[in-house]
């Protein structure tokens, strides 16, 4: 018999570390704060060391606990994949996909109807993160993150490239009709809108446009790109936006790209699966579909790209 730590305590510990508090863990698991505390204490006694320390009114995971939690989360993901592989083939499967907000809103969700048509027995549940650097711990089967699929980039996951990312200038059709930008010099006098989640977009684009003297100009900055995108669509200024994620907005006439030939290539997006996932699991099928969709949409003519 393997000498395993208490599995329920491990589950509580993983959620408490991932959510960052006993209170949040209790809410997610449907337990009381005291029950979470007792399970953590049980696991600490089994391990013979502290996993959380008090910081003000909160219990904060130790550095060793964070490392341990990542391993526990990976083990749970592998068990989930194994259970799905051994389940009834005709049973309805729930696939939890975690992605950055803009990726989910502008690229993933509009295309899910195609996936559902091909795999009607798989139900997709989408959760989002506000930053592409969010840690990969539990709560989902497939994660979408900005990055490369090279060896060693994701030590605990298999990475599959799914989408390229290219920045270009975007503005609303109404603003373009009032103050058209037909060349880089026409940008003078326009209000520049930027996003905290996409730092450096304006600097890199202005350098590519040979407008370095505008780099120091004040910009209106929003915390997330989807808010910046809405401000651009409302005609409040011009922004830098990613293609092909904005193809649907361009095709519907909500946005225009006045200088499409001036582009800055960014690190694209990858789909991440825990190592050990079986090739027949719903998560693996979903990742293969994502990669195929990314390739197909990339090859479509610009005026026919509809998600």
C-alpha cells in the first residue's frame, strides 16, 4: 500500500492555495472556514511542517506549499483525465477551459458552436483570467495562455500552439470618417488608448511606424484590453489591437485598421494540457480542434474571416 496523505485534506489544501484564502476555499468547496482550517492542520501534521503562515488576518501559503500545490494540482488533473478515459464513451462530458478574457470573448466563444456540432457529447465550461500570466493551478482541464510551445517552456504541461498574435492600429469607422488616418503622420493629434494587460503595444507600434517622437505622448490607459476595445469602438480614441482576435469586429464594421501594413508580431497563444493526458480524452480532442481552427482562420481571406 502506498503511504498517501489524506486525500480530502489535499483537495482542500489545493483549493486554499489556488484561491489565496481559507474563506475563498470554503466558499468554493461548500465548507465552513473552520473545516478548511482543520483539513489544512491535518495535512500539516501528516507532513510535519507548516503550509500556511498568518499575514494580518489572512493565512498565506509558504513558498514550499506553493510548489507542493502545483504538484498536487497536476496529480488531480491527471486523475481526472484518467477517470474520463475510463468512463462510459456515450456519457456527457464537461470540459473546463480557462482563457484570458479577450481571447475567450473575441475568439474562443464565438467559435464554440462549430466544436459543439462536431462533439455534441462534450459540454464546454469557460472561465476567464484577467492576465495571461495567471498561475496554472487546478479548476480547469485546458488552459489557454500566451507563450510558445517549445520544449521546457511548460515543464508540467504539454503545449500546443493555437493562435498567432499580431498588433496593428485600430479605430472606429465613425472616427475614421471624421479624422481619417491615411498615413503614419495623420496620427498626430489623435487620443491614444492603451491597456495595462498589453504593456508596450504603443511603443513597439510607434517604432515600427517610424514615429518614435510620439512615444512619450500621454495615453489614456485602461486596466483590461476589452475595455480599451470598447472605448475605441465608441470613438474615444485610437488603439493597438490584436489580429486575428479582432477579425469579427472588423468584418462586422465595428472597427477598422487604417494602417494594416504596419504590424508588430507578438507571442501567440498556446493550449496547455497536463502531462499524461490520454489522446482520446475530450480535452485532447478540444486542443486539436483549437489548433485546426487557428490554422483555418489564419488562412482565410481577411474579408471573409468570421468566427
